[in-house]
């Protein structure tokens, strides 16, 4: 019995077998966090391309065209998951409050111009577009969804006039 207690062969293999699952869980979590961050960056690139096109075109751009530009921009960046895009506007908004927020919207005139007045004389009405894009990240580790949300979402507000 004394010989068995003093025998240390195989102890390193036993220690590795005990710690390996913990190390793999940590490594998987780091990989999931990195992949979600890359996906967020790719989604931001798609949003940037949609906003750039909206700014270049002006208030005459349609919500469907913006949606198409955001989805195409995100897929060209390498995002393979389907992207859901919601576009509000272009419409006329007044900037209200502190911090600044968009007030009630009114439709653009036939000439794609904002008419009317705002309660704050310093800021007249402007044509704005609000774009929200999101996708569902598929984690490698099943426990990632309990720690963090798997839905990645970003919103951009741009003034077109």
C-alpha cells in the first residue's frame, strides 16, 4: 500500500484531465466573444454603407433602397447570417430635449422638403432617417447564450437635410 501512495506516475495526466474542460470552456467563450465582436463590426460596416448612400442620395431615397444597401454591405463585409433591417423615414423630425432626441415625425413634402416649424426656434425641421440592423449570432459554446444575448443590433440616425 505504501508503494502505491508514493507512486506519482500518471499524476500529470490526471491533473490535465481535470483542468482541460475548464480551459476549453474559457477558450470557447473567448472565441465566441471574438466572433460576436467581428460580426458587430461587419454589421456596422453594412450600416455605414447604407447611411453613406442615404446621405449621397438625400431625402428622395426610399426605405427599401436603404435596406438593400445595408444588407448588401453587411454581406460584402463577410456577415453570413441574415440581417434584419428596419428603416424609419426619410421623414421630417424636430430635435427636442436634452439630450437631443427626435420629436414627432411628419411626412416629407412632394418636393422632398421639410415644411413647418419646431418648438425650438434654433433648430428647424430636418429630414432624418433612422436605420436599425440586427442579426442573430450562432455561438459555438452553448453556454454563451446564457451569459450574453445572441442578438446583435445597432442603430444609426442620420440627418439628410
